[in-house]
C-alpha cells in the first residue's frame, strides 16, 4: 500500500513501512472480522455497505471477480524456507497470542467445527460459522474459570454450550441463556491467509494438527 502524503510503501499484512520517508514505522492494527456478507448482514441488519467508486469501476481499475482464481496460478515466492508440511496455498487461519503464532488449516476447522486450544499461555477456541466460511476466535476464560465449549447439535443457527455453566453462546461470543447470560467473550484477532504468506511473516509458527485435541 502507498500513502499519498509521503509516498511511503506499506506491507499489507504487518502494516510496516518498507520503503520511503516513513520506513520502519508501523501502523496500529484495528480489530476486524472477515465474514460472508449474508452472515454479517444477519448480525448487523442496519449495517452500511461501501459502494464501489463508479469512476474507478468504469476505468476497469478494480480487481476482477476471478482474482483469487488468477492468483492461484502465480508461482509462490517467499523469503523464508517454507515448511512443506502443508501445500503453499493451503488456506489457514492464523493468530498470534503473546508473541506465539499458530496456523489452523481451514479444512481442519471444517472437520472439527470448533477447536479448543492454548496459545501463548491463553486458553482460546476457534469456531466456523454456520455459513461454513466465516471464522472467529475467542478467549475462553470467564471470571478466572476456563470454559470447555462444544457445538450444540441440531440448532437452527450455530449455538455453543459451555460444559461448566451450561450457558448457550452465539457466534458473536455472547451468552444468550443460562447462568452466564449476556456475558461477552473476548475476541482474538485472526488472519485468513495462504500458508506460504502466513509463514513468511511468522516463520516460527506452530501448526494445528487435526485430531490432536
């Protein structure tokens, strides 16, 4: 990314200026979700959507709809020795807690629906939404008590239940019934990325092994 004020170039993943007058500076990250539009709209029915700039669209300067398909054919290049335990373009969910990085292959998440883990000394869980595409991660400690979560079967929409209090939770991390009703779990920032790209910026990353928990 290039800023218009100084002409500095910024790395998209890390937010670090890598060339120009501001080289070495780092942008402050802002928490974000990457959701399907349908799920986001269901959670935020009054939400507003950024409309494409018509002038840019007419000039054909937006990335084409098949951008992902075209990028899949581009050779993979990285500055680090790539761990070959996963194919370079394996889609992973990456997170970093207290300086510890870990990658979760998206296929593993689909198979397990919900993964309990401890990363960087913090107890977390990662869960896939009922659209089978959106993913969120949360800390799973409430009032000093570590909770064990599982997905409630046959629910109309994704519902989680904790084993300790028996409360039900929705995909936003909010308790919707039970002893902990209305409590909100703390979100953990994640990044949807290709394995080779995640490893480039997290060369010491751990990798989740399907079925290890």
